[in-house]
């Protein structure tokens, strides 16, 4: 049985929108794109690259798919990330897309059934961005691992990973946190059931 892993770049206030460039995703009038670059360094780049090397399928929501499909196919094969993304099977969750432009893409319409079947076929299915899809995967108990890189800034606007309506979930740290030279931190969690609530902390400190 494989795993579904989400790879996300987040600000301290939980924004994941358009880390890679100012025009990557301007949905909702977002004008603060391209915030990741100021904190990029060789160490964080190596960690991101290692994670990408391990994937053998991509699973994306429709908006992130359109962004990726408009960028990665045009990158030369000398770019190892482009080579990987272009080579592996790609799956996009959409009820309206009928003719995907990115070679090797399959359209999925039933998250609960079709995404669950991916875990039988692949060792590591990776999701990038795709906040709506991530929340659906949590709700359907299909998300196994969160691979987050947290950046030392707040934006105050933009798409946030978690908000009202997020399914309560607990996670456990499975790798030591890793701090990078320019201030970003890698955090890797696996799903660990439901959160423990109702605990009176004062009873634990007596």
C-alpha cells in the first residue's frame, strides 16, 4: 500500500498561494506572489529535490494542474524537476476537464474511490498546492503525510491551507525538523487519527 503525501510551501499565517512567482496564481486579486524566492538556499533546494525524486505519481487539483501544465512541459529535460514531473503519471481531480493538455494525465472525478485506488498502484503519490483537494483528502481520510516547508513571513491575505470547515485531525512528527540557512523550516508529519481534546492542562502540572 502506497502513501499520499502533500508537499506544501507555507507562510507563518498559512498562505500557500503563488510561492514561486508573482504571476503564478493571482486568483482573488492576490498580488503578493513570488514570496518563496527570498528564502531559497541550497539546503532547502536539496530537501525539496529529494522529496520530488521519491514520487512516482502526481495528484493535483484543477487550478494547480493548470499552473503546472502551463509551465513544466516547456522546461528542458536538463531541469531534473521538469524531467520528473513530465515523466511520471499525472492525475487531476476535476468534473469539467475533458481534454488535459499535459501528456500522461488522467482525469479523476471521484476522490473517495479513484484516489484510494492510486494507493494500490503507486508507492508515493505527491500533491502540490491544491488546497481544496488537500482538505478533501483529509475529510476522506486519504492523506497520509504532510511535508511542509514553513517560511518566516506573514502575508495577511491569500489562500490558506486550513480554515473554517477543516476536519479535525491529529498528526505525529516522523522526521526531525530541519532548519535552513535563510530561515525556512522543514516539518514532516503523518496522520495520527483524531486530536485529543478536553484535557485540563492544569491537572498535568500539579
